[in-house]
C-alpha cells in the first residue's frame, strides 16, 4: 500500500485512491509497519501477514495502580506508623489490664489471676517457654507452627535475598529508590551470564528450602495427629472425645430404617454385641427454624412486647401443626403395622398401597412388636438419612475407617448408600443441617462452588474500584489540589497516603469476605459440621485473597488478564514476569500493614473491648481459624512470590512471622478457649495454597528468565523444572501423607483396647441426640411435674379436711 501511494501514476485501476486512504488510516491510528510482514506478488500487489508477536511486547496494562516512584519515603513512613501502632497496642493492653480486674479478666480470660498483670517482657518469656504439646490445642499448634514455618523460610530467604539485592544494585541502573533493590533495576538482554545464573541458583535454593520445611512439617503433623487420636481414644481429653473417637457417622441410611433399632440390628451383623449404641437422627429442622424466628422477632426493636408475643405464638402454632401432622402419619403407620402383626392385613398389600416403611423389607422383625413401638427422643419427627453408631473398641473403629464394610452383591441398597465416616463431637455438629440428605448436600456444594467462581469474576470490580479510589489518580480526581498541597507542605503525609491508603482499603475489603462465605456454607450449602464449614471458608477465603493478589498484580480485570494469557498461552510466564515486579513495593506495604493492623487487633480484640465498656456478660473468646490461618498463609505466599523478584520483602515477612509467633502462642495459652475440635484438618487447605503460591512465584521467575536470557536457552529450560517439581511434590504428599494422617493406626488402637483404653460403660446412649429435643423433653417434664404436685396437694388438702371433720 505504501508503494501504491508513493507511485500512483504507474498504478493501474482504482488502487491509487485506495492506497492513499490506507496511508491516511495508518497515520490516523498510529500504525506500526514493523507489526506486519510485507511481500509483493507477481501482479505487483503488496501482501501483508501479521508478524509473529514477541512475548516481550505483551503485558496487561496497569489501570488502577502504578508501580510508584520507589522513593524510600513511600516505604519508610508506613514502617514507622505500623511499628508505632504495634507498640501502642501493647501499651494500651498493659494499661487496661492494670486499670481494673474486670478489664484483665476480659482481655486475658484464661490466665491465672496472679499473672494477668505484668509487663510485655514477662509475656514474652511465658510465650517462649510454653510447652505447646501440653498447653495448646492441636488446632492452635497448627497455627503457631505455621508462623514458625514462615519464620524459618524468611530467615533463609533473608540471607539469599541479601546477596540478590547487592547484585541487583551493582549490576543495574534502571530504577531508583527502593526499586533499585529489586530485579526491576536490571535491564533485559544486557546482563552478564553470571547474573542470570545467580537468579536461577537462588530460585533453586528457595524451592529446596520450601520443600525441606514442608516435608518436615508433614512428618510432625502426622505424628501429632496420630498422638491426638490416641489421647482421645484413651479418654485423656474427656469422655465425650473418647466416645466420638469410638463412633461412626452414617450417611444415606435407607428409608426402610425408621428408628435406631433397625440401624442397631443391621450393624450387629458385623460387630455382634460389641455395639454400645446407635442413633438415627430425626428431622428437627422445624424446631431450629422456630428458635431462629423467635430470636429474630426478639431483636426487632420497633415492635411492642404484645406484638412480639403474638408473632411468637403464631410461629409456635405453625410448628405445632407441622409436628401434629407428622405424628398422625406415624400413628397411622403404627396402626397398619399392628394390623399386619395380627394377620388381619397382608404386609405386601400394605407396602403396595400405602408404602409403609419397615414392612416386608427384611429389616423389621415382625415377631417383636415391642421393637416397632419403640419410643425414642423425637419419635414424633420423621427419621432422616443420617445416623450414628458407637462401638466399644477403638480397633474396630479404626478398621471401619479404612476398609469397605458392605458388599454390593449382598445388599439391596445401591452403591451410593451407606457412606461410613468418622463421627464428630456433638459440639462440632450443626444440628439444624444434620437432617439434610447427602445427595442434596453434594448438589448444593457444587452450586456453591459455581457461585464462588462467578463471585471471583464479580470480585474484580470492588477490588479495582477501591484501589483506584484511594490511589493517587483517584484522590486527584476527587480532590484535585490535595496531592499537590501535601507534596509541597507535608511530604511524609503525602507518601503515607499515596502508598498506604490503597493497602488499608484492600485489607478492609478482605475483612468482610469470610462472613459472606460462612453464610454461604451454613445457610445455602447446609454443611453439617463446623469443621467442614471452617475448611470451606478457609479454602475459598484464601482463593479470593489470592485472586485479589492477581488483580493487584495486573491492576485490571481478571477477564482482561485471562484473555491475554489465553490468546498467547506460550507467553503466560512472560506476562507474569513483567507484571509482578511492578507492584513489589505495594505488597511490601501490604505485609507491613499486617504487622501494624492485624497483630494489634489480635491483642486488643474489639469484642472484648466492647464487653468491657458496655458491662455485658463475659463470653469465651474463640479463635476464628479460617480467618487467622488465611492471613498467615497469604503473607507467606507473598514472600514466596517475591523472594527472587524483590528480596527486600523478606525482612518485612520475617518481622511479621516473628511477632505473630509470640502473639499467637500467648493468645492460645491465655485467651482462646476451645470451641470445637478440628483435629488440625485445616492444614490440608493451607498446604495446597502455599504450594500454589510458590508455583505462581516460580512461573514469574521463568518469565523473567526468558526476558533476560531468551526463551530458547538452557537457563529458561532449567527454570521450568521448578514449577513442575513443586506440582509433583504436592501430588506426592497427597498420596503419601494425607491418608496416613487421617486415621488412628491400627497398632495403637489394639494397644488401647488391650490396656489403657477408656471403659465403654461411661459412654452415654443419648450422646448424639439433638440438644433441642432434650430441651423439648425438659419443657414437657415441667408441666407434668407441676400437675403431679398439684394432685398431691389436692390429696393432702382432702385428707386434712377429713381429719378436721372427724
């Protein structure tokens, strides 16, 4: 086209005007002729084909946040502010504890009375000398050891990063300020060989340190968890924990099993008389809904007491009507069952006409009428598909967890029935969700996963918006004169606002996220245990925060960056390599904000301060494991992502993990009570999240290696081994360690049964009865007791009257 425009006189036909228009369009749209390959055919026409795009020309535009100038003030003032916040929080805690006994009891509820008032140095010594195996729960040990793991990794990273930082400073001049200590300071394709090889060697050292620490942590986790199961089986942690360790939870119980006796008879075929008790859960969801509605009506402040009482009465009538309908159905069933036992009605005909469960199914003993008329708590409610079986030997429970119990060829139930798993403790059960069918739970979990996947795409909008509003561009648009005024008259405040406000905005946004995820797991997916809810919230909270890091790296939409990677999949690592170093300063400020914001809030605890000020009744303090472990893991992921790219982040992570290690040991010793026993299961989600973050970081280093050494070099091929090795390591740990850590070893179980095991006669038969049914039974007992006492009083008065008349 350029040839035709330049020599239109020789060009025949209408190609001359077309060439002129094309030239004008190229000038209008800033066309780069180097982006095409031009060839001329035999007719003299110029044929153009797209030139191959170099990966170095790709990258997602930084829309909401720039890398920053890298001035030391941008990093120095947040460091000073956060250290002042942390020291101030400790001082406030000391003053409050010494002000009154109530304040010390609220802030340190588990500490002995004589040790509540002290100085921070005493607390440090106490936390340092604490024997975690004896004084901290297994879930607390997992949290503390996670901070210890991060501390060890950051120590090694600080030594390696020091050498890298010196190399970046003395071999480049492409950046200034803090960024001169990062890989941004090196100019691509102009570095000597030893620089690239130093980066590769440092990456291998980081991955080797990570793998060694993780494998060692796995070994300790397995030994700790097996010892925990053995303590539970011996009864060292209480009779309730021992009974839960000897119990099984059964899902998909067939509809023909209408009461606990049917379940007991079926499992007696396997274990004989070695079954302590069985319990088929009843569908008590209506009672739990009534309690929730009554509690909600009591919280409505604009309603008068008469209106609230009327609402509660109407709610009770609805639930009573539902209960009466269920009870009448059960009475009708019992009537037909009695007719069948008397021989007046054919049981097969009843099954065909009325579908009465328990008749003709081979599960009901028609020679024992008392079995069919058994009364158990909640018998007026319909049976659910969830049951519990408590065995009398720990060895049999260990076998049931690891073998296939039932034969598909011999049972009438399908392969999906009879799901046997370890039973949780009653305090770990969410009773209003326990009656939900297993198939419904699985479908709801899939729907919840789809909601979270869609939420990730929507999540990009608030994250990018918040970062833009509190960035330099956003503040300049809302307050045009503010940045100039601060830069001229208050430069420290300018650096603090421009570099620290976006970080605080993101931290505040991430604080709301776990509550939404918890509501999704409990109310929509209807998960049955608090442990399952905590693991779900932990994994999803971690993934949302990880994608928030992705958004911050690319500072745009997830769809934009995903489209860029999908259009050029071979350049994915280059896109990461170009984008990650640009925001290293931002993530350093993020870690610093965790030091000065998250850790002080752990010490002061806003709910405790509210109780102290308002004079409310003291409530136990529980650790929100899904939130705390996510916060710790995210800092370690940031450190693993930037250990090579920006080694200056490692000292900040080291300081965070050092303070967090001491604070969490002190909290689990003197503050946090045990809400339920998760048995350390949240370690699995944390492990896979940490490996994913390390893979993400090594992929970015692969992209940087291609930028500095080229894609067809041995250096680039060697770097690609590291992400693959990390994926293989995660797969190997899953196959080798996960199953080993989930069960009590059979050898330990046999020793417990033969010697120091707990006496099964201490177990309770109503251990797995819904607590709301026990409350209903107590409510029924009170009126009956009052009636009996009134009858006794009438009888006594009659006798007194007779004596007086005589």
